[in-house]
């Protein structure tokens, strides 16, 4: 049985197939139920069709990390940092930078 939120989101998508928030919500919902194939599909669709939707980069990067695709995660974090800078969204930039540092192995403490 498909969950109610997912069913509702798919109905919304039929009515508004290019709505970035609905695409993001679908990706997030699929990710939450561990349907990585569909989560990747919707996150990547967002990157392709709505590259300025900055929140996508962080969550797609985390999904790449979860799937042990570290290089892809690092790359997507870098893309996200560039987009966040372009949009002057320094909060998103800071979160993406932190995730990037961890994924790239740059998160170290001074001894």
C-alpha cells in the first residue's frame, strides 16, 4: 500500500508537473521510504530543470553519500555552493560547505 503523502504528492504532480516544490517533496518522500531510485530521479530532475532550487544540492549530496558515491557527493556540494553564492544564500552556502568538507575529507581538528 502506497503511503498517503506519496499518493497526494503524485496527484499534485499530475496537476503541476513542473512545480519545483512538488518535485522536491517527492524526492524527499521517496528518500524517506528508502526508494533511492525514485529519490535520485526527482532530485536529478530538479537539478536539471530547476538548478536554482538550492535545497536540492544538500539532500542529493547526502543521498550520494548514503549510497557510497563520495565523488558524486563532493561534486554536487560544489555545484550547490556555486548556486548558493549566485543566489546570495549564505545560510545554504554554509551548510553545503560543511557537508562538502566532511565528504571531501577536509573536516579535521587541529591537534
